């Protein structure tokens, strides 16, 4: 179905009454039609500013003239017509739609599970897009702060695919570098008397890394304060880390085996986390695979004259970035930097996948780095550099401040899962288990529901704030099911609507299949209650929110619309009796609205990576 199906139908009725000089075809008119500032003004509004020049008249007068011209056609259509009234309001012509006709055009496709097709809209392009996100480092802890990147990147992939784009989901794992050497040094120097655990080895490496980092910081600080013994320990540790790193880079069998074995522990943990989160990647890149190509690239573009030498180092002059005019790409000792690998990675993306647009989901602290990378790619001759984009986001904090390994308040993903489950049992699921409805649930069903709602809590919490705003991770607020404003509350609305439809089936009041197929339309006089109209308006607004979220790379736009849709559904169910309804036409129209609402809300949640439970 068209995302703007109602606007398109109104545009077809309006088009014959507009002058050719306006240059507006049906699609252009549909694009201009939008909800008015207030619902009481109508369902759609057409701005008449575009007609002022062609008609040589003021927009308010044009709106009044169009309303008068449309009146006979609207009267002739009667109860079967979509437009019930066309009323001028200043420079706008407001349309009020006939509820049952609106319902017939809008609801059946949603109820059947059809999805808006964005291929003919401005939101869609023919670009092949790569979204790179997650990017954890091996040998370090994967914690709740990493979830913002994971949730944001996954949502962008889903939104872009939903709007018709070809998308490659990519990950870039930091599996080499100083952090690896630090962890392995800590393993031999500080954890020599400990054996790796049978499970959660990746998490154990993260613990070692944190302990090692803190120890090195303590020795370094003490050394600067005059403690010669601490200074000697720090120097020896740094020398040993250099030796470990060199051994890995030169493929010394002893160091290489240790690196590969411990690296796999982290990769296994990442795979478990991604499986739990329902995230999949089309391509996983590794720093280790672009290390040597990065250095070769520096030599290539140095010979081409794009890069220059400066005091033994190699880089590029980027005076456009005044506070960082020289972008170093190879240090004087011949080693590369993160930037070196990012350039080699970009080339691999362009050549291996032929991507037109490359999106990097990385925290806001790297904004200057990516300005340099994109500018350098442009000077290297890559046309795709114009369509490289850094989606920056702010950090995740706890209610009492920033997370810190030194403070010991980092929440690993395993701990996060346990805490989410504990909070959800306390806030909702214990009462459900003790209720009559919950008595029929199996342990497996409770476990599946806890998993689904945990994802709703963490993903919605990570996505409902704008990218440029910090997030405060608040377990109690995020896990509220009833009366909250997070993901679990929206999931509960999905479950309530599914429960209502099941009860209708059980009572012999199942929805008429002819209504869902569109063979039969809702009866005149139905769907006119204020709560019904408000709910249909929010379903109408959903495709637009999805389009805006995808084009602006802001999933928070969709979160806001889904929250508004869920509130409209709750008001509808409170104010409009569905099952205890004697009027069969009203019953059927409302069941159609319930099914369409559930499908719309469930699909919107799926674009955030959030499941829509059938029961809660």
C-alpha cells in the first residue's frame, strides 16, 4: 500500500480543481497534504501558498474559492464519498474525511499485515547503503553502554530497509592494538594463578583488562609522584606489552596462538549477545584484516603526492579543519593509526560491496576524526566520500553519573540480562504467574516473555531519546509495564489488543474476513467516535514517522509516534466498548480497527528490533 494512501485519494479529488499553471500533479498534491495543526480543524490540510502566483490571488481567498468549487462534487458523492467537508481556514483548505470511508481505505491493508511501500516516495533512493555499527573491542567488556550503538545501528538498518533501500549491515571489531596487549599482560602478570572459567570467558577477559588498566594507572601516577619502585613496575609492564604486541604482529607462534585463542573467547561472547538481541550482520570486518592494507595505502598515496611526509611521519594537509590541519596516517616509527585502518576499511567497503553511501554509527567523541577521514577520502579521489556520514550519539550514564571501570559500576550484558529479568519479575510477571491467566503459562513461556520484554525495555530506552542527548539508564523506569512510557508498556498494548481479538474468537464474534480482505467496507455511521478517529489518525501518521526517522537517521522519531499510537489505542479501548457491543456493524468495524492497530504497532516496534508479544 502507499504510505500516503489517504492523501493520495484526496489529491485525486482535488487535482481537477487546480490550475495547470500550478504545476501540481496528484503525487505533488498528496505530498503537500498533511494533518492540520489541530485535529478539530480536520483530517488533512492543503496549503494554498503554491497557487498564489498561478491564480494571482491571496492564499486565503484561494482556499475559500476551492471550498466553494468542491462543494457540489462533495454533495453529489454523499455518504459514499471520502471527503465529508472542505473548509477554508486562512491560507489552508482543511478536509474532514468520512469515518467509515476512511476506515475502508486505511484499515483492511493494515489488518492483513501489508506494509507501506516507499519505493515511489522521496524517502526512497536507489543507493546501496552500508551501516557500520556496534564495533566492540575484543579483550574488553561488552557492557550496557555499548547497547546504545547496537540498538541505534540495528534500528537504522531496519528503517532503511523498510523504506526500500538495499542495506549492508556491517560490524568492525577492534581485535588488535594496545588494549589486547594490556589484557594479555594482565592475564600473565595479575591473573597467573587463575584458570579461565568454563563459561563467560569473554567477560573474564574484560575483567582482566579493567584490573590491568587500573593497576597501570596506579603505578604511573605513583611513579610521577616519586615512587621509584612503582615507576620501574610501570616501565617493565609497558615494555612487556610492547613485546606482546610485536609478537602478535610478527606472527610469533606463541603470541599468535594466545591472541587467536583469547580473541575467539570474545568473539563467542559477542555472538551470544547479538543472538540475544536479535541482531545480524551481513559482513564483519576486523581491524587485523586492514592493518597491513592500511600501511600499503599510505605508501600508495604518498607516491601519488596526496599524502606528505612531516618530521618522519606521513599524513595529509587538511587546512579546512583549522584546529587539526595535519592528519597523521603513519607515525615516524612506521606504525599506523586508527585513521590508517579506517581509510583502508573505507576502500574495502567501496570495492567489495560497491556501496554508494556509508554510514558510521560511532559516539560523538569521534566527530573530528570522521571529518578528517571523510575529507581525506575525498582528496584520495573516492566519490563516495560525499555520501559518508557519521551518525554521532551521546553516552549512556547511570542515575548517579558516568560508568567507570575504576568505580566498578560497569554493567556487563550478562548482568544486564539478569537485572532486567529480576526487575520485570518484580514489577509485573510475579503477579501474572499468581493470577488465573498466568496459571496456564509454562516456564518456557515465561522465559520467552521475559526475553521479549527485556528487549523492549533496553531497546526502546536506548532509542527514544534523540541521538545528541545523553541517556540515563534507569532500570526501574525502563521496566515498567503498566503505567510507564517505555518499551514494555507499548508491548503490553500489543498483547492487550491480541488478547481482545482472541476473546472475540472465543465468544463467536470473530472479525469478518470480508472486512479484512476489503470485499466489504465498514458500515456507514461506524468509526465516528472521537477515540476511533484519533486512533485512525495515528495509524495514518505512522508511515510518515517511519519515513522521517529513516531519512533523518533518528529512530527517536518513530519511538515518539509509537508511544502516541499506543496512547490512542488505550483511550479507544477505554472509551469504546468492543466485545460487549449489540450493534454488529459497530462490533465488526471496531474489531477491524483493533487488528489494524495491532499490526501497525507491532510493525513499528519491529523496526526498532522490539518483539510484539501475543500474551502478557
